């Protein structure tokens, strides 16, 4: 395989920028096609955002983390995954900025978002405990902790699916009628296009994102070594930023459709899937147990992820409509704490 370290730093930066651009453009188009599929399946915005959109937008993470695992870059992979969780949560603050007149957590009026957030915090806390006490082998070099996270993720999907079908409570002033009207307008652009063709387009763009993700991780590794910044900082910032671009594009697209619940479900779902991906990455990493390679930066980022998710949970419960410079107070808190965490991470 071609050695990217043989290229100058500027060339690797250019490759990284080009791959990031491809991910962004493809992610934007994918969100449109995925929304059309959601209209035709009849499943709710919350469930479709949590499962379909989140799965699609996690393709760069799948590419970068599996590639990194095969190359034995455990530190880069773990920091990319945990850094991606904090980065994607901060994406909601940017998405909040695109709304006028009210905060995102005020407009997202489905209780399932709260349940999704609680389940994500539970998974993050379990992972934090595993990384503190250390993972143990289950079979071969596959850890019990990574397997446990995968099993719990499947249980989370089952729980959310049943909750979506039998909602126990909801906000008394839903905006479902307005959202449905917007959805129907958006779906008209695909009138006459077979669903099968839309799935083909999704598959093509998904493949493009996957290949671009491979170039992202290889160029990021080279940048980390050539710049001297280190894999823990590059993995948690540069690589996490690039692989979060699809989440940003899909969240903004959902907000333009006034599908606020889907925007939040997409981000929470992406973060939850990130934890599920630890198992396949652990399987591909052959130099021992993946989670036992976690350092202080991973523990720190997991803690930050729990805090940032908790802040949005508070916002979803309190539902404060007021904004400050186009963002809710919860989004400002998340954004400020995220920026502060980057400065702290650089010192670790």
C-alpha cells in the first residue's frame, strides 16, 4: 500500500481537505434521499433519525476506525471515536444556530429524544467503567466489554422501537401537523422516482463516503506524525471533525424541514452507534484488547460526552424557548464546554 508519510505535510493536508469535502457533499445528498425513504416507510422521524440517518452518517467513522484498527492505531481509533461523540454533540449547537425564533430543544417536542439521551448516557457510563477497570478477553483477542456494549445496543434498539409504537406520554402542544405538511412538500421532489432507484443512489453515495473515510484516516495519521501534534489530539479533533460532517449536514437539512426531533435523534443515534462499533473494531484490532489501550484522553472525552448529553437532556425537559444570539442557553453551554475540552485535551 502507498506510504502517505512519503508525501509532504501540505500534500496530506490537501488529501484530507478533498476527502472531507467529498464526505460533506455526499452526506448532504444522502440526507435528502434518506428523508425520502423515511417518508415512504411511514416510520417516525425520531426512529428514522436514530437508525437510518445515524447509520448512514456513521459510515466515515466505520471506515476510519476499521482502517485504523487494521493498521494497529489503537490510540488514534479510540480518541477518534470518543472525540467524535463530543464533536457530534457540539454539532447540535451549530444546528441550533440555523433556527430563528426558538431554541432547538424547545422545538423538539417528542419525549423519545429524552429516552434516547438517557440510554446514550448509560452506554457512555458503562464504557467509562470498563476503560477504568480494564477489559477482559471473551474469546481470542475480543473483549467482554466491547461485546457487552454491542448486546446492550441491540437492546436499546428494541426498547426504542417499542417505545415509538406505544408512546406513554408526549408534550401537549405537538407540531406534528406542521411537520407533516413540510415533509409532504419535501417528498414531492421524488414523485415518479421508484423507491428502488433511491436505494441505489443511497448505496452509491454510501460507498463514496466509505472510501473517502479510508483516505481521511490515513492522511490524518500522516498529519499527526508529520505535525508532531500526536495521535490523541489529531484523533479527537481533526479526524473527529471531518467524520462529523455528515451529521452536521443531515441535522441542518432536517431542521430546514422543521423535523427537529429527527435532527436530535440523528446525533444521539450516531453517538450510540459509535459505541456499538467498538466490537467490530475490537475484532479487527489484533494487538490485544482494544479498550485496554485507552489513556487519559479517552477517559476525559467519555466524561465530557456524558456532561454534554446531560446538558441537552436538561434543555429537552425544561424547554426554554428563549435564544441568545440565535442559540439556546443549553447549546451555548455545550459549545463553550466543548471548546474548553479541546484546550484541556491538548494539555493531556
